[in-house]
């Protein structure tokens, strides 16, 4: 047993020496790392090492401890305007700008600055008292440590001031780190001479791995296809071909896709905490919910027409109710592009496509009315 003790110690040290910081990348090329020296993990106090990495196309990126912004110990990175980065320790205060916290012991380490042809900003940081802060504490040996992050796309802040004003985040995320997997042997900068620029998640116990930008893009594409293309063309099928089953089948498919797109929008809005704080989300929810009535009106209209061989009040309600919802849906799509800060190219493509489909729909409606009028003047056989 005496001989086994040095062997066990050697194996333990070898394991620690080969360990690497845990890492979480909520979106491509934005990554956060944490390393805990074995001495800090065993005493549950002392230094920990952090890394923030993001493209310079972001105004700022940040991550912090806890499951919510309130009372979180937050670290914000932005460019300092002189080829380096500024790391600002801040205390979360809910849904307001975090306030600079001078009590946090941070040191910017070797390897920090702009890299990868000035396209990436990196902050390697030592924190001397991150195990506890005014708003809370965390175990440095936790296998389920809560962390949050946020980021803002836009122009560089270019400030060396640690209390520089930052704009409201573009998106945010929350996850847990298994700090036992990020335990390293030495109490020294673990980010020098190691691999960089990988987007692999390591030591993540729970996280949201869907990029909110991907969710928003998918939502926008699906809803644009449904509102600008499928619903109007489905409406045009009836006057053009007079086949109610073709019309109903097409619109039902569009109806299902609409709910899929709406679901992506809900998830995306929750991820970036947009919720019902914009006209786009409110109007979109109203349109989608009101659209539930349209299939019911269509079925009642069909039953009435089969029985009476002519349109009734419910028929006109079905037609004009649908047209009103289509207009609202297309307008809301434009509001969505505006909310997403889309380029002018997207606006032009959206407007041109909507105009073309609108022209096709009007032409089909006129054609249908002319054909219906012509048939009503034909002599009936008795």
C-alpha cells in the first residue's frame, strides 16, 4: 500500500496536468473558458482563470456566474482602441446595465488582445476572488456551476475605461460548467501555448446549443414563405382551377408550416429575452392566433356552397377575413426585417417578391370573378 501511494499521486498529477479548461461556445466563434487550479479547487478559494473570445464584429461580449443576471458576477470584454482589450468586472442588476465592481480582483494576462489578423479579440484573465462576491458565491469544485453570457453585435467601444457604457445585448444564454473537468495542476495562465479558435464544448453539463441567429433566420424564412408565397398562391388556386380539395390541401400545408415558423420565433424570442416587447412579436402572435379561425370559415363556406351552389355571407367572410390576415402578415414580415436590422437587400427582395405574388393573386381573383359571372349568364337547362 505504501508503494501505491506515490503511484496514485503520480497518476492524479498526470490527470490534472493533462486537463484543460472547460469551454462553452453559445454561437460560432464566441467562446468562454474556465480553469480552476487544483489548489483552489481543494480549498474552495483562490485564483481561477477565465478566457473570453469573440470576433471583433461584436461590440462587446460578457459572461458571468449564476443562472440569472441579477446579482451575477459579470466580466465584460470590449476593444480598448489601442490594439488590446478591456475587461470590466461588473455586478448584475437585473434588466439594467451591469454596474462596475471595483472589488473584483482581475488581472489581464499574456495572450490577451487582438489576434487572427485583428479579427478576434481575446481576454485571458486571472480572478483572485471569484469564489464569492457581494451578490453570492460559487463552489470552485462544483460539477454543476451555473453561468450566463450575453453579446452585442456592432461597432467597437474602443475604451480603456472599465465603466464604459454598453448597449443592450443582441442575445444571451445560460448553461452549467462541470468545474471538476476544468481543474488544472498549476496556478498559472493556462491559455498560453495551447490550442485556440476551436468551437468545441467541453465540460458543459447543460446548455442551449442552438444559435439564436439560426433560429431567427429559420423563423424568418419559413414565415416569409408562408405569408408571402404559400397563402396567396393557395388562395389563387381556387379561382384558377376551381378544385376545393387542391385549395384546402395547399392551405393546410401552409397552416402547418406557419405553426412551425411561429414555434421557432417563440424559442428565439425567449432565447434573446425579446418576448412581447416589440410590435413584430405582438402582431405576429395576433395574426397566427386569428388564422386558426380561417380553416373553420373555409369548411363552413364549402358546406354552404355544396348545398346552395352559390356564395353566402360566410363565403365573403372567409374570403375577406383571409385577405385581411394576409395583409397583416406581410406587413409584420417587414417589421420583422426591421427588428432584425436586415440589410437593404433583404427589404428589396421581400418587397419585390410580395409585389409579384400580389399581382398574381389579384389577376387570379379577377379571372375567377369573370369566369363566375360568365357562368351565371349561361342559360340553364330545364
